[in-house]
C-alpha cells in the first residue's frame, strides 16, 4: 500500500485538485489573480506593442524617404558639377591636372554629403581605381636624358643658324652643315627643337593648292560656246558595262554625238568622240568655242588635254573638284538619258544599249526644253529661238486683247438688258 501510495497510481484525484486549485498560480495566470483581469492586461500590452511597431515603421519610412531625397539631390548636384567642368559621358583617357583635381574634389564633397565613393564614381562614370589614382598621385620622377644635347652643341647649332651663308635657309641645310663641318652632330628634329626654343624657326604657312577656275556661266555671258562632255555607265542583264560619252554644245543644249566604250573609258575613246562631235558643229559657232568638263581621269590626262588644245586652239576648262554643279548641264542630260519616258527598262545585249544611244539624239533635240523657254535644242541651234519666242509673245497679246474685247461686249450687253428691264411701264 505504501508503495502504491508513493507512486500515486490509485489516488490520483487529490494531487490533481491541489495542482489546479483556486489558490494555485499557474504560468498563465501570473499577471492577475482572476482570469478576467489577466485577459484585459494581455489586450493592453498587445495594443501598446502594435502602436510602438506602427510608430517605428513610420520613423523608418520617413528616414528612408529623407535619404532618398538627399540621394536625388546629391546625384543632380554631381551631374551639374560634371557639366560645369566640361565633361560629357564616361571619363576615359588622359586629362589635364586641373580636370583631375576638379573631379577628385567633386567626389570628396559628395562623400561628405553622405554618398558613398562607389555611388559617386558611378554617377560621374569614372572607374573607382582611376579616382583613387588621381586622389593619390605618385610624385613625378626627375628623368635625366643620357642622350641630351650638350650646351656647346646647342650653341653651335645657334651659331650655324646665324651664319651669313645659312641665314634664311631651311633647317635641312643647317642639319647638313653641322655634319659636314663637324661643328655638331644632331638629328634634324633636335636642330628644330633647339631653334624652336629660341624662337628662330619661321612658322610654316600652309597654302592650299589652287587650280585655275573660270565659271562656265561667266564664259557663256562673255559670248563663248562650250562643248561639254562626260561619261555615264550602262549595264546589260548579263553584267557587261558599256560607257556612254555624250557631247553637248552650250548654250543651245544641242546633243551633237554620243560615243561609247566597253568596260572603261580611255583617253583615246574620249578624244575620238569629241573630234566626231566637233565635226558636226556649224561654222558660225566654232570661232568662240571652248571645251569644258569635270576632272575625271580620262578628262584631265595629258593626252586628252594636248589633243583638245590643238583641236580648239585653247586649253580645256575644268570644273572645281567634287562640284558637280559646275557641269550641271551635262549632269542633267545624263539623268534624262537614263530615265527618259522612252528609255528601255533593261538591256539584254550590248547592241540594245548602242541602239538606244543612236536613237536618243533625235528624241532629245526635238523635245521642248524648259531652260530654253520650251524651245527645242534643234530650233535653238538653227537660230529660230528668238523668232519663236516673239511669235508666242505676240500670240499671247492678241489672245489677251480678244478676251478683253469679249469681256467688254458681255459687260455692255448685260448693262443694256438691265436698263430695258428697269424702264418698262408699271
């Protein structure tokens, strides 16, 4: 019995009653003597904790917003400072010492304002390693050139430059004189540096190479006739290149002849075409006739200039380099030759191209031209331009007079009808 009672197996009611009685303070009820009072204390503590957590979150949010505002202002300030010192884009390459100092000062100021070094370098687009190298520059080492000119060598170079036989001569003469006389042995660049330091070198004057140029408009205003020629390329469907060489006379814009060459234009092809066109010019236009072209390789070759000078009795005139407007007439004609309303869309054979080149002079010379006041080049060449223009002007004046007479007649008849209507008896 004692062993059973000590184990508490048969009498379990009493120990449980003692453990959970009204006078026992358990872990749950330690805050109050009754259950209701413990529940209200728990509610008050949870509400207080919730208020504290809300306040702490608001403070954190405010601090975070303030940090963001400061960061934005600092970023904008860094960008403005970078623009103020004239830097754009990534800071790469070599810069002057004053630029380096300005960049270092800007980053250090931003660090004092609360921006990290990494962020400031990202905003300025500079490598942090480069910033650290600029902020802590290594002291410059004094370098001694072992091959430096000696003082007596410098003085010998100056004396040679002031000598009567070399004064005003190029530096190469002084350089050669030093080696031949044995007064000094220095390179040409060393001679230049020594004399440059003493302000004894005349600065080079770069003169742009100019060529004689006379405007084609000026030649036409003086009463000259110009023979213009150029080359343009056609291609067959099989890939064969055929060059057309049109020759035109100005100011009549009359197409004299179109030569041709396969694959490329040679000086012989060009001169032969010009000679054939020259034979078709009327006699009254050959007295003041000049040749004018661009600066193509075949046009400015020695053979072409020599042959055409003998043919025209005057040198060939060229337009300015890279200025197609100086040959606007022939350039406009080439566009018409390629994109005329009657031009074939493609050429199957070389003979098709040659056939088109043979047919085109009759088509072009008989079409009214806008620059000729809608007179054909053939009429302009034959001297009928002024007669035709005067006839058109007379026709327009007569038509204007007829229209005025018809208008007066209509006004008089309408006035008569109106007066008859108003004078009828009531």
